C-alpha cells in the first residue's frame, strides 16, 4: 500500500484539485495547467490554486510519493 505524502499545513488545507494544479504550476514557466470545469464554484477553486505555495519540502515529498506509485498497463 502506498502511503500518502506528508505535506505542510498550507498544502493540506487545499482541495486535491488545487494541490494538483499548484504542483503543475510549480514545475516551471514552461509548463501550463489547462483545467476544465462546468461550474463557477470549481473555476474559483482552480484559480485559487495559484495562491497555494508549495515549499521545497512539499515538492520533494510529492516527488517521492509519485515515484512510489507503480503504473501498469
């Protein structure tokens, strides 16, 4: 069983979608997130992801978590 990443307080206070978008935005200026939604509520959540500040420890923990996932296909 894969364990969940241990993130900082701010990173754990956001929605999962916001965390994912914040992570994509943290990958650099040459990466763009293109989220889609049908509801204003979720558009507002998506826009708020730009305010989520992931620290280096968060990014390391997320990378470690992603590396532990076995993908098959």
